[in-house]
């Protein structure tokens, strides 16, 4: 595993080298000791996947301080445009984004630290995304930012977005105390 830091502190691309033979390929996306040796804390509490069609936009989600959550995001089929938004007020990169295309053949997984909102838009005809998260999802602890409120230009300007994600607060409103 190779860890490549991003411009937002705590964010990293985790690059693996898949094993390939006549049967196909096998890739290990998480090794606890490798993460620990790079000072990334990621205890796996839940693993889930999502399947989405081209143009679907999921995000921008994170959890509050009462249920801090790190994520490791991998694409196992297709290609997505992955976006991270730093929501940590004490961070030197607060309000900044990191974005990149990730596909199932790249060997790249993205480590998302607590306090950084995550979302993506599918750019291939179909994509399946695998997530491991460090704490269980708690609906009453979930926070989010509306996808079109923080000055980011998504690849498809007319995305398919859930009603729930359309109700997320704008970036400016998400910063106000509850």
C-alpha cells in the first residue's frame, strides 16, 4: 500500500497493487497495520456499497462530534468523480475541496478523516462504490452540505440527487450553530 497525502490535512489516496492472474484480480483495500504505520486511524465498524447510474450525485455527508466517522472509499465497478469538503473549522483548509476521478482499475481508495464531508458523482454508465466506516451510521448524528452550495463545479451540471440530499443545508447555513 502506498499512501499519498492530499492538500486537505488527513486526506490520503491509498494505492494498492491488485494481484492479477488468469482468473481475474484481487485487491486488498485495507490493512490495519499499514494504516497505523501512516498515522491513520480507521477502525472498521460498518462496510456497505452503493450502486448508481451515470449522473447520480451522492453527498455531501459526514457525522458530528458525538459519532465521529472516518471513511475509506473504493470504486469496485465503473468510475466516479469523488469530492471532499473540509468542514473542520480549526483546519487550515476549512472550506476547501479535493476532487478526483477514481475508477475500479486505478487501485485508489480515498481515506476521509472525521469532519470532512464526502460525496461523488457517477461519470461512467454505472458505478459501484464500497465504503468502510469507523463508526456505525446514526441518523441523528449525520450532517451534510448541499452539493451546489460551496462553489464546486460537478462534471454533470444536471445531476440526479435524492430528495434527502436536496434538503441538506447550504454551506453557509451548515456553519451556523444548531
